[in-house]
């Protein structure tokens, strides 16, 4: 009986196992069926982080009318043909050793290479018509199609849930109509389409200057909150003021502190700080700056009456505590030029008592303001060099509603004594008040350094609540025009690994293809390398708040563009300038002519130029020798190998001054910083070289990297080597402020300053001999 029972149990277990297997097989078959029927092509990642800086609009915030028949503009980026042929041609026309050098292609010739298969065009067109698409337009290369679809059609075609209104966290005026779920294409269409735009991507703010300004504002509030928490835990009472910001710009010394009373409490009275604390009121702010190098042995001090400071209290930003700002103009001569200093601050209370000392975390350096004349002298550019070829052209490309002021441009020309000649600007896209510092800087310095070269101001603006003002939109808009600017400067970027996450899977690779297409037409693309060092340090989603590994900046890391970083115009141009006197250091502010050092927090300014090695693309052959030589020179001094990819594309390629550039904004000249200042300056220099070549019957330069790396090898005097600085830090206001590891400038190419800055007259001769 027991045996029969055991057999029965075994039989039941066997039947259950077989049923379980059948269920698993059925589930697997269903999963395979689903996978075969649909392919996900948009940005992945869980919904928790996929929205980036965006959130669903609340009921009170909603402003977009969304119905089943609401039209949604969508871009489909179609699969291209013969990309291997495209890349071979790209390298051939840019290689000065190639017989095809400078033989650029016309728009229809590029179309003949990349045009999608006819079956792709037919399938996509039929699919769109089946779903009632209107205003269907293919670009001239036939590899992008824009169409308008109803909300219901978008849901049916791309397998998404309802489209909703999303609002940007930091800029509430920015609204997008988006789906919270990634795009999923049916299998029969996935073989024809690379990328869908306008449905489920969530663009991050990529304007470097706007992001840095925003970060600095947030930093002040965060620093104050952290210090309040820290001091509450301290047993000893400290009266040291909190130094939020200390900087030198355009010769002005600027200081911002939080006032602390003698009893250790934060001041809350704006009129007489600390008088409300039943203690001594503050009478003076005392600033002491001491040189960081013992070889310079300088010390500067200044007592500023509290009545000369501007004190404010904003509960939303400063938690009700008093923040006092002081500006010492150049006439005060508080800091000598070219002497990096450590800044300490105290306050004097009524009766003469002194507070404890507060410290600025990074050095401060005062260097002279930069004008077009001084920069031309630094780069050996003839003062009266102007463009004369009618078909030459330069363009500054702006994103995120950055517009320029014609009145400010005229003021800049007058102030700089620029013989402007042709001051007409061709405007593509919107341009209306108020003017932005980014746009004003770009157009003024590009036109100031290359006067009379025809200028285009290209403002990339979304046409609706769905479209985004991104670099890929600009690239295929350029590719859709028969006549386009030859040299283009863009100050735009984000951490490379986040591109596909927020802009759609395949976005980065497709951008590289578009860059190649533009280069094949003789177009130069100059990209600012970023303002937050090798780590692309900063707040997500645009940057990365960690020192565990480096985060290359895109599109600077692309091998198909030219990346430009920033320097400071200074006399501290050699390592000996920063050495201790006991080691033989010298005071270079006395001995040296003005040259350049790398722009970084460690050098006393508020940002650090980006540089490093790509994780997404291999090192191109044109920089093989330069990078290999760098590895030999830097052996034993490189960052830990787990932090970066040794065989990746190295950037930047070049450097120009990016600090203290005097720019007209709202009727006043102010100094502006950043790699976004360096990019248009380098673009202007390329435009001058193009002008000379075109007047001599030669081709424009197009993608310049292979030629200029070759010139650097044969004619090293064509570039000013920059050998002081490192990129371990980020930008003031971001967190973390600095990491232990970074790359250091060396003689020759390095991932800090590239090949250096241009020596125009020598570079001119070399370029004209090709």
C-alpha cells in the first residue's frame, strides 16, 4: 500500500513538473513573440531617473490642451546606407597626405552615399500615411522625415502610454508634451528606423554658462545650510564669517560672505548686522590675501566699512541670514596682477574686537582684462587682419533661448576699436530681447577677432512643446541647406554616457554620422570642451557628482569635431612660477612676458576646462602619435587606469584664452569666462585662415584636426605650448569641487590643453603651403 502511495505521489509530482515546464515554455514563447513583434528604440533606464530635470505638470500648472486629435510633430531618423564609405571619404578629404584632400562633396553627392534603401523610404511613408500623418517632409539627404501625427496615432505607432505635459524643474516656462514610457517600434519598422524624436526623450539643459550660473546660486544656499548644520554640532563657538565667493574679474575683486556675530550666531539684520543679537554690531570687513608661492611673498589687506558693502537677507536662498557683498575696483589696487593668493576674511565689531578667520577654499588670481587687441598680440595675429572673401563665413550656434543684442554688438565694436567693416548678421531662427551673455559673448568675440567675415547667428529653437533645441536638430538643419556657414562655434554639451539616456538610444552615434556629413562639405565644427574638468563634475543630470571615475564630455569627445579648452593670459607660464622659494621658485610676475596657463580652480579662477579620453569612441589615427608621446612623457604621473580609457579619443585639441574677456551686455562692458568663450575665438582664427586660402584659390579647411596635428609635428612653433595646470577640479559652485586625480599639462599635446594655442603667423604659413 505504501509503495502504491509513493508511486502516486511520484506520478503527481511528475505531472506537476510537466505542467510547470509547459507553463514556462508558453511564457517563454509569449515573450519571444512580444520581442519579435516590437523593438524598443528610445532611451531606456527606469522611469525613476529617465525624466532628468523634468516632472509631470500638476493640475494647476497645466497649460497645454491635449486631445486625441492634437497634432504632435515627430522626427524619424531613418537607417542610412554605406556608412563605411562615408567614413572613408571623411578621412580622405581631411588628410593632408591624401590625394583627395580638400575635395569636398556637394549635398547631392552625400545623399547618394547615405540615402536609405528605397524599401525603407516606401515602408516609412506608407506607415505614416496609414496613421493619418500630415505635413510629411523628408530632408534633402532623405534620411530624416518630419511628420505631424495625432496623439492617438503616436500611441498606436510607438507603443507608448498617454502623452502628458511635463514641466522643467528649474525653468518652469519650459514645457514639453511627452510620454512617460519609451518608444517601442513594431519589428517591421524597427529595421528601417534608428531613432524617434519628439515622443519620450527628456532633454537636459546643456548651455554651459547657464548651468554654471545656476549652480553658483544653488551653491551659496547649500554651503550656508551645510555650515549651519556643522556649527550646530561644534562644541566651540566660532565667529568666523562664511566665505561664499571670492574672485577677481576684469580687475575687480569681488567678495561675498555670510556675517557671523561675536556670539557665534548668524546675523539677521541687514542694516546693522549683529546689532540685533544683543552683541556688538559689525563695523568693518577685513580681507587679507597672501600669495600661494613663497617666491612671490606678497600680502594684501583691506578694511572695508560695512556701510560700503551691499547686505541682503533672502529667506528662500539664505535662510534669513545676512549675506554681504563687496567689490573693490581696479583703482583700489587690492591685488597685484598675476599673483595667486589665499583669501582670509574676518570682521571687526564695534569697539575693535575681531572675529575668527574665515577662509576661501581655493586660490584667487588677478589677471588683466582681455581685449581683442591684446588677444591678437598674444596670438601673433595682425591687428588689422580682416576677411575679404565674399564666400567665406562664420557662425555662432545658440541653444535654449540665448539671443544677442545688436546694440551691445555696436558698443563692443566701439569699445574695442574694431574696424568692423561688414557688420551685417544673417539671423536664422528667433532673436529677441532680452540678450544673453552667452550669445553676446559668442558673436562679439567671433566678429571682433575675424572682422568683416560674413556672420550667421543661428538660434536653435523648438517649434513646439514637443520639439527640442538640440545639436542633432541643428546638424540635420545644416545638412538640409545648400549654402551653409563654413566655420561653426557651439558651446554645448553634457556627460557622454547620459546622451542616449536622455536624448534617445542611438543619439550619440547618429550625431557622429551627421558631423561626418557636414565635414565632407568643408564645414568646420568647433565645440567648447566643458567647464568642469576631466570628471565633468557637477550636479546630475547634465554632469556627474563623483570622483570615482572620469566622465568625458560630449560632443567634445567626438573624433569628428574640434574641441577647444581654455587658458588664462598670465605671466605664470612655467612650473617654476608656482614653486616654493626654497626649491628655486621665482616671481614670474616680474620676470616673464604674458603667456598662458591652463584655466582651472587650482590656478585661481572659477572653472576648469574639460579634457580627457572618450569612453565611446576609439582614438583616431590623426592623433595617435601625439597621444602616444604624451603617455611616454607622463608615465608614472597618469591618473589610476580604472578611471579612464587609454585607447579613447583624447580631447581637447586646442586651447585659447577663456578668462576675463570683456563683453558688452545690456549697455555695459563686463568680463566673461568659460570654454564657451574660447570656442568662438578659435573659430574666428580658423575663419581668417579660410579667408586667406579661399583668396588664394584653395579650399576651405573643413575638418581641421588631421592637418593641424600634422603641422604640430612638422612645425611645432605653429602652436604656443601650455605647460602649467591640471584638470582635476570642476567649477566653483558644483560639487564635488575637486578630485584628487586629474590630468596635468605637459610639453606637447596633453588632455588638458591639447596642442596649445595658435601662433597665427607661423600657422598661417603652414596652412597656406597645403
